[in-house]
C-alpha cells in the first residue's frame, strides 16, 4: 500500500529569513508561495518554488549550514553557474564529463549546500 504520492516541500534552515527570501527569489528566481507568521517556529512559514513547479522549499528558522541534498534542474548549467558567479554566490567548479550532464554546487547565504544539474 502506497500512502505517499509526492514530495511537496523540503525545509532549509536559515538564520535570517528576510535575507534567505531575497536570495531565493531575487538571485535564484524562485516564486514566493507562502509567507505567514509561525510563532511556534520562532519566525515565519516561508515557502518558495521554482517557476516550473516540482517540490517547494520552506525557508525555516534554524541553524546550519547543512548539505541539503537538494538537486535543482536547469536547461543550461554553464549559464546558471555564470549567473551565480556574477551574483557573488559561492559555487564549486562546473563539472562536465562525456556522457554526464554538467553539474555544480553552490551555497546559500547561510552556507547550506545545494546541487545543480543540467536537464
């Protein structure tokens, strides 16, 4: 019996929700889905999503940094890598091997690691 049908939201701990919201929406181009007070967490329930859908990200109050394990997809890894470098985001080297889609990692302002792979 399968009780679960999808992954809806993945949480990322952030120390400054306003700074994280600005980074994920302005630098990464995500869309704000929800921003509501949530005193139980000591902050707000902020959810952002990529423009083309998929799982969303909750920017939750917490301490990091963590390796999120989150893999973001892009049609052009080299262009995404260049954009993040232009925005002064800490990125790894763009990796590309024959037969393997180009990929790299980057850190958000809290030092949380995310991965990027070309579709």
